[in-house]
C-alpha cells in the first residue's frame, strides 16, 4: 500500500500542500496538462512553480496568478504578495511574466493558462464552485476528492456564520486561486496513487487575520470547526501568525485516516517540501510530505 505522511509542524495551507506534492518528483508537465482541464475561463490564471528556501530548507512555492494578483515592477508582471521580496532583488534577477527568479537557487517557473468552458467564474457561492469542479474533465477520483474538500469547507463556513449552505458567500473558496489549489492538490494526490494518509499534529498560531468579512482571531473559526470535526491533535508553538488556513485544514481533514503519529514505512520513496509565503529566521514556513510503502503488519 502506498501511504503518505504530511508533516505540518510549522503550518499548512492549500498552496503549501500542493507545493509539497509537486516537490516529491511529480511529473510537472503531466500535472499542468491535467490542471488545464479544470473548467475555468481561458487566461483566467497562470501557475508559477518556483524553488525557494525557507530557513535554508529548499521547497517548492506554488503561486496561482490571477488578473487581480498582479503588479508591475520595472515593466514586469509579478505576484502581488511577493512583490516586496522580488523588488528587493530585481536589480540582480531576471523577472518576467513566465519566470519569477527569487534567488540563485530559484528554478524557472512553470505557467499554464485556464481553458475556456461554459461556466461562469469567478465563482463565489458553494454551488458555483461545485459547478466548476463538476464541469472539469479531470479524473473521476480527483474530481470526487475536490468536491468532498469543498463540501467539507462549506460545512465549516455554515457553522461559523450560522447560515444555510445556499446563503454562504465564499470569499476564499470562490477565488480562482483556491479552486486551482483544491483541484490541483486532488489531481496530484490521484496521480501519485496515494492509498492512505497520515498527518502530524498541527500548530494553530496566534494573533489575528484580516478576512473579507473583517478581522478574525487565529486560528480562524472555520479552522477550529474543521479540526474539531475530526478530532485532530494540535501542537503548542509560539508562532505568532496564522499557521493553518481553512483550505489547508479542509484538505487534511478530508484525506487523513490517522492523526498525530508518523506511520511505520517499509520504505520511504520520496519526500517533498511545500513553502508558504512567509520566510522567517526562527522556523521554516514549510510543510513536508513523505511518500512510501506501508510496513507489513
């Protein structure tokens, strides 16, 4: 049996999980071709995959670049959330729309454009997000997993806001980047043939996070519901920012069979690191996945 252990000691988010999966050695070109089958409008997004470092650990950083996420620096298009970091090294690095070089250790980014389908996006209601996924021509396994993740996330939002699912307006899930994160992860999970998943205890972080609905406490209310639903163990830490996003929590809650303890591997075949946006000196903002075969019982 092929198993995965998701080591999330320093946090987890949808893009971090996706980066970790790609970093295991997944065929990027095959994955990009599958992601292009997601039912999003033509040219609604690009995907940049870069090799970065977090506390000297090499990791893959995945960015879904939409029209509203772009800035121009010296005439070049860059990802908004990374604009400050890139500007600092712009004088020493080649930056263009398809290749975002962050340092001497950065790989050329892979990009892909969305294909046009008769589905209205950007989607903001849960039914709209589900419609996008259902209209996609990805594998049935990947489609089923993506739909289950979105449904689980939707249930947590209904609990947070005390509304029916039809009344929930998804500020995060409705975005193109969140749809790509969820479906992209589901595609990678299916391509890697993982049959069972284990997840470490997770840190919750502290402080506040600004959302479209206002200033929320960390951990975000949806994260608390998601982790409580599957009785996930938490990890004490002094990390003073959001460590677990709702999308990351929903993905782990949907796929995890066992929490907290690393499984016994007969052999570890590959390891991947996915990077978050923050780059602190105290701890690596990464999550790690270990893939291998389960030991015989």
